[in-house]
C-alpha cells in the first residue's frame, strides 16, 4: 500500500482495490494489515468501499483520531472521486439527493424523500468511445452513496455489478482528492488513479479533465 503522506499524527494512503477496511472471516482487513506492517495501531477516520481505491486517511494517535473524526462528522473535508461508466447519465451534471434506504442483500437504494438526504454533486463527459468519465463530490458520507447515486441516473459505475454496472476487471471508483484541515492549515492530497486496465490507459486525459473542471467550477457548499 502506497503511503501518499506521512505525518507524525496521521497517514494518507492510496488504498488498493479488493480489500475491505476490517476483518472478513479469517482475512484481516486493511487497517490491521497496514498497522502490523508499520508496527503501530491505526485509527480509520473514514472508510472506502472494498472495490474503491484512493486517498484514505488514517490517524496514528487517539487525539488525531478525535480531531479528524470531528471534521468528517461536521463535513469539513472535501472529497472528489473519479469514476467510469459505459452508460450516459440522465443529465450531464448537477446534484443527486435523496434519502437512502436499505434494499436486499446488503444493497441500498435512493428514495425521493428528503428527510436526511445523501447529497452528491457530479459532472460527466465523454472520455472515449462508449466510456464516460465522472467527477463526484459527496457532501455526505453514506454507505455506497456514490454507487447508488450513479445507479439512480441510469449510469452505474463500470464494474460495480452489485448496482447494475457492466462487468470489468475492477469497480472503477477512485477517491482522487482529499482536502482537510490540520492545525489551521489546509492539507490537500491527490491519489493517482493507477489501478485497473482502463485507469492505466486513460488516467492522463481523465485527471486532466477533472483538474481543469476543478479550476472552473466553484463546487459550492451543499444546499
């Protein structure tokens, strides 16, 4: 696992695909594996799905865990994800919002109610023949939020077969940028999208498009 940022209070790593955060049966999860490799106890400040790669923040002390977890609870950090889909979404960009409800088999679904909605801002563009790029900014942190959001637009993430995505060598969802505060300063980390055949082939135009979009769009606070 690549360590993108090493600080005496926390790490930011580039999480690999195919590994969960915590133990599954006899198989240890990411937190335990990395902690054993580094010889220390780690605290997961937030989480990424098993199929998702990218920037993951892990605290090294209980004090850092409390502070960073507070920031996530108060929605202070900004997170931007990259994804691929082979289906055109119902709209090119905008907000996806709605309450999330449990469905069968551990899945979730988006409802029309707005009691405590999951909120995601998204942009899309044609990246290659039959393949679209997505830039996603979640304002909330619900389980499977981005995967359910894209399914709701008729464009499930490529490789995410749980939510109707076409088969692929991996689920193409990547936590690309993570911005948070530490001791009054902005910490900004970018995780290279380099896992999976399509990310390997298309990472340069994908990240160039996303970076250009970030300079043009304000990405305002969630309504």
